[in-house]
């Protein structure tokens, strides 16, 4: 995923958590907030130490980044997104994880320009 599409600063994550909205399923939680800074969406991924060791956490980050990279053209623009991984996500195969990401993004209204700024 391109650098311009990443949330990296603690302040950015905190802003999304504090002022954003959330949607969830059993495997993932997504926080999202409109942003005027970016021309596209920006994504941050959070994987707790409760999920597993560093190898498992990094694997989950890589898998999620790849899934979002393939969905890039369908995700709403001008929004900051933070994905939080829950423990059941570790056991999913790639197609199941992809469906889970699509499901939680759809619940949040982030797919195919369905994001509404008035939320």
C-alpha cells in the first residue's frame, strides 16, 4: 500500500477514535472519520499483542493491507480509517478475511462512495 494512504501518527489514530464512528463484526472493528486532509482514504491497522506474537501480528497487517489495496477503487475518498483486528480473524483464510473486511466496510458505508459526510 502506498505511503500516502497510511495513517501512522498517534494523533491521527486518536482523532479517528475520539471523533469518528465505528462498525464491527466478529473479526474486525473499523473506526472511520471524514478527513479534509487527504484526497483519498488513509488506513491504519491496529493489532493487539493479545492476538499473537510479532510474526502473527505482522502477518495480519500484511494480509489486511493487501486486501484493502485490491479494494482501493471501491473505498470512499476523504476518510480516515482504522482497522482493529480481533482474535477470531487470525484463524480465517484469505477469502474469508476478505469477505469480513468487505462486510465491515459495507456496514460502515465506506464502499462504492456510499460514505456520507453528515455522519
